[in-house]
């Protein structure tokens, strides 16, 4: 029997594998970025406390205040430059995108 839905764990694992294949990113960042993206989508907000409320699994056993601090440390990390990360994702998607309309 197949699953009819994807859980946070399935989605974050899939995103993690995608980011690992697409760009060179450190392992700690590779663990947190998919969860942040999932939390933003679930919360429909970019407020850190709203994101933390929607996360489950690894984040449900920890106090929300410590998870908020962890996310804020990630967002304020000067060693992680987001622009090369975005560029690698965008170039991968554009390179592998095959339009159905030949005029594009």
C-alpha cells in the first residue's frame, strides 16, 4: 500500500538530497535549511516563532525558545552566503527545465 501523503520528514529529506546534489553546502546547514523551508510553507509566514510552531519530529522534543535561537543564529551566520546557494539552485533548474512550448 502506498502512502497518500508526505510527512515533514519525507519532504525535508527530499529537499536535503536535492540541495546536496545541486550545491556545495555544509552538513549543519544542509540539515536546517529544508526544515526552515518546510516551516515557512506550513506557517505561511517568515516569522521565526511561527515557523517553529509548525515543525515536528526533531524540533518537537526541544523547547521552542532554543529552536528560535538556533534559527536566528543560522539567519545571522556571516559564514553562510546565500547568493551562491541560490545561484546553484537556479542554474540547475534552468539547465534541466524543458519547456513544452518551443517559443520559450
